[in-house]
C-alpha cells in the first residue's frame, strides 16, 4: 500500500473561544463520530490541550467520511501549535495523538549565524557552494536534512552546488526541488541541487513520521528526495568528472583536486584530436627511405580512420573500447622513427581518452541509448523481480528514478511507513543494497 497518511491545508485553524469540555463534546456529537479519543504521546497534556484536540478531531472529520490519517500541525492554544496525528477508522472511531509540541525540531546546528553555518555545511559535505537567498531557518532545515544522510552516502554530495531559487521553471513536475547534472562521459561539474520557495511552504501545515520515528518537516523530506537522486547517480557523475579532470591533465593542463569543478571549455578542447595535418604533409616530403615512407602512410591512414570515427560519433555511433587499444598497439609496432613521436603521443593520448569514454558508456548507457546508473539498474531489477509496489506515493509512479528518490527520502524520514508499504523495500535500504550496484 502507499504511504498511509497525508496532511491537508485546513482553511480555518482558529480554535473557538471559549473552548471547554462542553464545546468539544458538542462538536463530537455534531460530527457523528462514535468515539473521539485523545492520546498524549509527547507527555502529559493539559485540559486545554485535550479540549482543543477533541474539537479539532471532530471539526476536521473527512467529508464525505472515509478511513484516513493526517499528520497535521494544529493549534493547541491561541499561542501554541503541536504535531498531531488525526486518525479516522472505518467505524467512525477517531483518535488525535499529540506527538510533539511546536514544529518538528531540527538537528541543532553548530552555528546559528547564517554565514558561519553556510561555511560549515560547505566544508563538512565538501560542497561546491551554497548560493542564493537563505534565511537562517532555512539553513537549519538544510543542515537537518543533510545530517540525516548516512555517513556512507555523504560522498555523493561532494562537489554538488546547492542553490536557493525563488521558483523552478520546470515542465517535469519539479516545482519544489531538482537535482540535475550533465549526463555524459566528460562532465566537469558534479551537479546542482536547486531548492525553490515552494519546498518550505508546507512546513507549517504537516509533517512526516512522528509516531515511531522523529517527526520530520516536509522541506527536510523534500531535500532528502533530491539527495536520493544524488546518491543514485554518484558513480556516474564521479566517473564523468574524473574523466574530465584526466583529459585536461593529459594535455599538460593543471591538476584538479577531487571534487573540484573542471571548466567545460577546457574539457571540450582536451578531448579533440590535436594533429597538425599541414605540418604532417611537410614531413612526408623527401622521406629518406622506404621504411620512412611506409610509416608515414601508416600514420596518415590511422589519422584518416580516426577522423571517420569522430564523424560517426558526431552522428551518434560510437566505437568499442577494443578498437582504440588496437590502434595504440599497432602504432607502437608500426611507428619506430622519432620524427613521428609528437603525432604518435597525441594519438595514444586521444585513444586513452576514447577508452575512458567507451568504458563510461558501457556502464551508464543502455543498448537503446538511454542513460541509467548501475544503482538504478539494480533497483529496477529488484522492483521487477519482487513485484514491489511502485505506488509508494503518486509521484513515485512517474518513473523508477522518482520511486528510488521517494523511497530513499521516506526511508530516512519515516522508515516504518516504507515497511508498511512493502517490508522488502525497507530491507533493501536497511542493508544498503542500493550501494552494491555501484
């Protein structure tokens, strides 16, 4: 079954004044509930809180009536709110459980001053940066979310840029947050995690967890969803970024420390085959003997073959790793004269770059040309083989990538809810099976 609770935007959350036992009982009678119980899971409650919870339980009975559970932020008094679970069963029995007072508490940050906390987050998680307009409260929520990420998954955040934006201009359903990265073998960036105003909009309305796990703000769960995408794609992104750093270094460029961003323009230049064909033609005039002429012809034929491969790649047809290894081996045996050394070295460098690209494509591109990570490939196989339900949430049903991110975020925010959906899915994350694919 899907996540078995939700939260709603109730239009009028003001408690009536006065509010006493008689007012609360009258509302219960008017609601046609057969019972309305109050439980103080957060510790002993006051009479005022009991009257408020009873009145709220009766006021927000689902219309038309149905079995439902809501995790709501509701008023306890005129000046305070609490984390309340409103549960309505099939027999019109209802229970309001107070699981916490105030909004769900985040993890205590090491610094309250925004600039200091920003720098601490950047240093602790090796982020490329944290940009945009953040409030201190929002930074604490980001700190809370990242603090829930298991230690073994935190390397997936290295080199990621986290941006605050007002809104996301997206046609794919991402209006609150989006993790994106360049899907190719030579990406110099490790990706960007964008968080819009909308991701924080529901923090005063409801919460996740709370009964058997710590209550979690919707924004924290939303950030963890985007982190799930980063975790799923980590191997793909890291290998592409390492390829980019290597190919720039292979041309004599500077070394880039992991996970430092490698400029795209330098990568684009470095993956080209750099041969001066005019100079090569001049070398081919007046060669001293038949051996030199034969080696010249071999070199020209090799460059011509490579140029045809480059054209094929521009049209979407890529060579296998083995052909580049064959070129390297052939050149080592066929070109013995020092006059070809510069060309031989450049072709070998270029072949080594193509070998890296071929290996990346073998790992991260399907035969049909679609991008997929080993982590997601294994997850899809796990879901298929076990018949695991994809209806964890409505959004989880849009793609397997979103199912993974939703499951990952709920596993951290409310693991028992994942278990109620499918115990095997909870166990999949508990045993870190999602890391095996990479």
